[in-house]
């Protein structure tokens, strides 16, 4: 084979990639965190919904937005993209789990009195469908199944733009006093 033929074969087998970038901007979370101990969980989340307090930085990183908070329930909408892909070209399950964990936590937060916080103890996720960048916006709604003073329980569901269930979760969350 001539050198020209070898060069042509090499050119045809090289994979061209396009670099993509994404810049994440967020507000300083400290003012909201400082006000949290003086508000009920529902008041705190509704203050975020009204834009009076900044959302937590994770929402910008994950491209998710809290869109509703009512007693015992919270709803997020998120927009997965290629930056959330795993090695096989689908949105990483950790993205879905993080959105579910956030919704479960915020649902529990809506039930908490002033001076109380929460953290996840356990989450079980059932993945039902793959998610791709083109899946469209996902809606994640969580509902408290058992509020508590020490441990609370919640269930969550993520649906795609077509209304099909992508994943479900159950979780338990530790409830504890936060500083004031």
C-alpha cells in the first residue's frame, strides 16, 4: 500500500470529537442557611420558590428546579443533558438518584417545625427506563409516607416528558435539631 493509501486509511479510522463545556453559576448559600433555623421547613422552601432565598448550589449543578412545595410533598423539574452521561451514553443513575434524594428530603422538610433539619439515612431506587439528553424535562414528585420527630419516610417518582415513569424511590431521613 502506498503512503497516500495509508494516510487515507488512518484519516478514516480516527475518531473526531467535539469538546463541549458547561459553566455552572450559583448564589452564595450562606444567607439562606443562616435563616433556615428561624423558619419552618415549608416556610423555608416557599421562600426559595418566591426567590427570597437562593436555591442550594446543587440545583444549578444538576439542572433541577424546585417548582412546588406543599405540606408533605415537593416537586422538582430537571433537564438532563450529555454532561450527565455515563460511559454507555445514557444519563448516569446517580443523576436520577440525586434528584429523587433531593425531592424526598424536601418533602420531609415541608413537615418540619422551626429549628429542625434532616439528612438521608437510606434510599432505595428502582430504575425503570433509561434517560437520555433527549428524554426531555423530568418531573420528580416526592410524598411523605410517615412524618416523624426522629425518622421520617418518603416515596418519590420521576416521570419523563411523555409521562412515563423513569424511576421510583423510597427513603428514610433522620430528623435533628439545627443551630440558630
